[in-house]
């Protein structure tokens, strides 16, 4: 119940958060291999255990396939494969983070859920200048240090939006917060 | 405000229907034989649009509808003769009204001048009409005895009824036929409520009282329908009333109609007016119910009365719609329907789809139970399956609509096409009540429009030519719909010249669609017209013949899961047959497996499945494999190659070949591992959360909850062509690491 209250509060005061920079936002973090990633909790619709997917033909390996999410068909993307780590050998312990952006829903296959962090806007560092051939920089919205771990915050609106057949323009319309601040 | 917008939505929905009613009525309007019911229906439609528009403040729309209504009123009371020009003007006015509605819907102002031409044309017809009402000189007379005003009367209907009988007697004594007093009008109102009027909470006494307030009312009650006491149902109303109302001229028909506003659909009201001086005695106390003309007169011209005309009577020639008439007509049409938001129905359809899947899932699990031990459970499940099936059918039928909404647009089209080509055409429709899913109905408009145009433009001969060859001058286009084995079959038949096969063939050869010297059957030649870029019209007319014709039609139809065929006899005509699924929500499919994946093939595409012998298989110039099947060579398409599926059976002699046919008649042999069985599947969108994929039409959820892709045979054929043109190319991007563990059920 506490969580849902918190969600409502954050949701309703989101504009203030952005303009005042005083408050925090919650992030769901998860691991892929030894790395930890985070997405804004407001876009996470649910987290579910791995269920076998149906493969889609002639697509890159990071498109795992589609699953039946209570009657709707959603695509599942493999974050490890997307970041060049090869396709995940799934086990029952793998989880899918179901993300909703606008009207569209998609699932992201990750190794395990790690934490829920309240992250102050000020403590998000811009991503370093990386070779765009290695990392899809547009997926990243910033870096955060939790204790001595580094959490890579992902831009859910862009994450797999092109692969899921959405117009790239709409996704690109929002500049990542951290980048904006860095200027 | 949200509430208001909801009403607006209803208004626009209703207006669209009313426009269609008006249009079909107008199209039936023939000079010389005016059907007053038709005219009334058109008038009411326009009036309703005007009335609703007024409520929402669409002033421009209302102003225009008013002009339209005025002319319709003239037609209704025979002061404007029905001519072809008039009908054309009215049809145009109906279109303009539609435009005005569209602007209002967009909350945009209509561009200035949108209505000018039409208004001018309407006014010309109005001016051309004969003088409507001749003024009559009022004569002072004695006022007939009126029922004494008794506002405190609480005695109810019977009190009034009894009083009315008294009044009638008084009337008889004083003489109802007395002339109408100077400056007054005498209205005769016959109010015949339906027996169940009281059940809806209406109280005739109030209406009679309200009439009394309008002037001097003489109320007569008709007791003839009153049954003997034992047969009397206390809750039913057996009475009807005739009210003679002598009122000031500022009481107009609208005010009288207002009294009956809430019961207009539940009663029969006839209103007539009489101005001074009546030469003959006024109507008797009880009017015969067979009274032929509901409105017998229009209010007199105000200038003729001694009082100066007031604002309310500035437009005396336009009585309000005849409530009595509409009530009478609606009585037979009352249907118990409700308007439901389509989203709600779609949610229901989805939910039922889920149930079908869940039910299939349970059935799959139960199959493994030891027989005999769970007899009752099994029986219960069997029943559940039955109910689920019925539920699905009922829900699907909610979305079903009669095709008449499409068919009714066609007379107009035929009229225009006939005019443009100078041909005489008669359109015959049948089976308009055949129902099919709303989406199918909506997507039928374009193909049917195109095909009917084609039939008239290319199929039918001109009237002179027809006469010369002994056919009736007017060609006939027959549009029919019927249900046949779970599909809807729509036929468009014309009695024209039929398909000119030599011409079609030479055109096809000229365009490189057919090899010269190829021998084609008649049927094959006829079907050439569906090829892209084919057009036989020597001259491109603005009706059809831009060469984007029948192939687009076929594509539209096949995107609905339908097929189209043509049958033609030279000199006798052509018949186009469309066969469409009744719903787009479920599909009859064959579940097949390739490797560890399962797919669904639409049953409509499947010809047969067979296991080829090695002797039937041949390589074709090292490019692809062909198979001899029933005396024909068929190209083999390996689904595992196209889709990059591992662990599939690659040897056709150990796999199965499903012979499939695309909508354009091309045959392929699809090599799959196994055919698992026939099943009705619920169609799910892949694009809602992902995107379109080559060779995939949609997706579905099978009994075990897993997703299966529904194959698009035409797309597979296209893919296989590309695949073979680059024979050594691997299928698509590098296949992913084999997801072997992922595919084992958890």
C-alpha cells in the first residue's frame, strides 16, 4: 500500500519534481549479468516470471518473440542480446519487466530484479562519452551510484521503441533529463 | 460538459442515420407519384436534424435545414410539384446538410457560401410553387360552449371523461357547427393514446388540461373501446379524446404539439385547423380513425386576420412536424434497441475470446485424466464448451449489422453512373437484411462501389445497342447478399455484354501479363481482370478504367479474409461473387507445426495436405523444388527456410506438404512438419504492441496459452520469390542462438 501511495504522489507532482529538482523518483533496478539497470517505476506495469515465448521469424536475436499477456500479445526483448552480450539462456528464474509506454506494452527479459531505489534528480550523472558503436547511447538517460554499485538508468520511451515498430520521431522528442541538465 | 458532448455524439450518429433515411427517400421520390409516407419520412428526418442542431446551437446548420425543411413541407402539402429538378435539388440539399453536420462535428465553421447555391435553388422551388393558402375573411360569430375551466379538478381521467361526455352533450345542444369567432382559430385535435400510455407514467388529464389553457376547449371522450367490466385491465387506457379548441391566432400547431411532446410516440394525434368563416359545419365530435389526411390545413395567412401579425407567426406556411403521423408510424416500428459504445462490445468480444482460450486450455489438461473417474467433471466441461460456443456466437452477433447500410448507398451511385454514361440502369437488390460483422460491412463500401461502377461502365450496353440486340433498354444490375456455410456471399450480376475474352486476352498479352501463345481456359481469361494494372477500357472514363480497378477490389476483399470470383457468359452478362467471413474476430484455421513452433493457416487458403513420394519431387533449374500434385506442378516453399526455424523436418518426403492457394489463385506447396488439427482461433493483433511482419497476417493464442502466428499465404509467396532470387542467401538476418531451453514448458 505504501508503494502505491508513493506512486500516486509522485505521479501527481511529477511536474513539480522536474521543475524544482527537489524531489526524488523511484526506479526499479534489475541485473543483466554483472550490470545493474534502472527504469522509472511509473512505466513498469508488472514484473513476471519467464514464460516461454513464441519466436518471430527473421528478426535480430534481441527480439525474443511474443508472449500472451492476459489476452494481448506483447513482444519480448532481450536486453543482454541488445547490448551485445548474446542471447540470454533463459531459466525459470529469469524475469520479464513489462513496460508500458503510451498505448503500447512490451516486455524486457532481464536476469533478476534487484531493488527499488528512490533517486534524487540531482544525483543522476550524465552518461559518459561512449562509442556509439558499443552502446546505444539514446537508450541511456543517466548514471546513478547506489552504495558502491553503478546503476545505468534507461530511457524507457526509447528502449526498443524503434524495434517495436514505433515512429522514431515520437520517441526522440524527449531529450533525456540528465543530458538536458548537462548542457 | 462531458455529458453534453456525449449527447452531441448521439446527435451526430442519429443525424447520419437520418441523412441516409432522407437520401433513400429522396431517391424513391418520383415525379407524378408522390408517396406521402415517403415525403413525411424525409421531412421528419430533416426536421429532427434541425431540431437537434438547434439544441446544440449549430445556427448555420439550423438555418440551412430550415430552408430544406420549408421546401419539403411544400412538397408535403402538395404546393410544390415534384419534378426531377426538384429531386436533384433536394438530394443536393441533403448532401449539403451532411457537410454542415461534418463541419459541426469538427466544431469548425462552414466556409462562407457553402450553402448559398443550394439555398438559392431551394428558394426558387419555393417561389415557383403555387400560392399556398388563400386568405379568408373572418366573420364574427358566437363562440361555442366550452367546457368550464376547472383547474382544481382532481378527479382524474374518468372525471374528465365524464365531464367530456357532459361537454359533448352541451356541445350538441349549443351546436358545434357554429362559425369560428372572429380573430380565432378552431383546432380539432384527435388524441388516441396507445393502451399502455399509462404504464410509462403519462397522464392524459394533464394534456387535456394543458390544451384547455390554450383556449376554449371542448373535450369529447370516445368510450367505444371500453371493454365490459370483467375484461377491463385496470392499467390500460381505453379512451381517446377529441378536443375542439377555439384559440387565439398566436396558438400555433407547435404549441399544440408541445402538449403531446412526451407522448408523441405513444399515441396517434391528428390535428386540423379551421379558420373563420367555415361555410360548412365543423368536424363532428368524434372523428373517424380512418381520417385520410392528418393535417388538413395550414394556418391562415396572418394578414387576413384583424390583428397585426406577430413575430411568432411570421412564417405561417410552416407547421411543425406532424406529431400524430410520426406517432402512428413509429407504432409499428418500435424496436427494443439500445445504443452501445463500440469499445464496450469489443471488450466483451475480447473477454469471450479469452474464455474460448481458457476453455480450450482446460479441455487440453482434462484429456490426460483417467477416463471414468471424473465423469461428472467431464460432462460439466462438455457443457461449458457448449455454452462458450453459444456465448461467442451471441457476442459476435452483437457486432453484426445488416448489409443494407451499404446496399442503400448503391441506388444513388447507380443513378449517377447511369447519368454519366447515358445508360439506363435498373438496380435490384435482395438480401439486404443479411447480417455480417460491422467491420466487414464498413469495408464493403469501396469494393462494391467500384464493382457496380464497373458493371455499368463496362458491362452494360447503351440503350440503343440493347434494343438492337433484343434486350430491354434498361440494363439490370442485381446486388444480392446471403449467408452460405458460415460466410456471407455477395453477388453483383449484370445482364450486359459479359467479359470480352479475346480483348482481355490480347490486352493481357500486350501488357506482358500473359505469354503470347499461352492457352488459357475461359475462366482463367476472365480472372485476368483482377491482375494489377489491367484495364480494358479503350478510353479512360472518369467512372472507372484507370487500371486501378479490380486488383484493388481484390486486395480489399482479401484483406478482409474474403475471395472474389467472376463468372461471365458473352452477351448475357457477368456475375461477380464475393465470399467473406462473417466476422473478423475469429478464423477457422489449421494448426501446423514446424520445428518447435506452431502456426495457423487460414482454412480458406488450404486446398489439401499430402505427403509427397520422392518420385513426385523435382528440382527446377536448380532454383527451387517443384512437386507433381494432381497433374500439376506446384512450387514447394519451405516454411522453415523462410522463417529460419531450426530443428524442422527438411526432407519433403518425411514432412507434409500443405497445398495452399492465394486469393489470386496461385498455388504453392507449403512444406511443414505436421498438421495438428483444425481449430477456430481468435484473431489477435500483432501490431498493437509490435509491428507487421512479412508472411504473418496476425497472431492468436492457442489452448495452452502460447501465441501462434497466423500465416499470410500471399505474403509467404512474395517472400519465397525473394528467397529464391537470392538462392544462397540465408533466411533473413543471422538466426539467433538456438533458444532450446526457452521452448521447454516451464
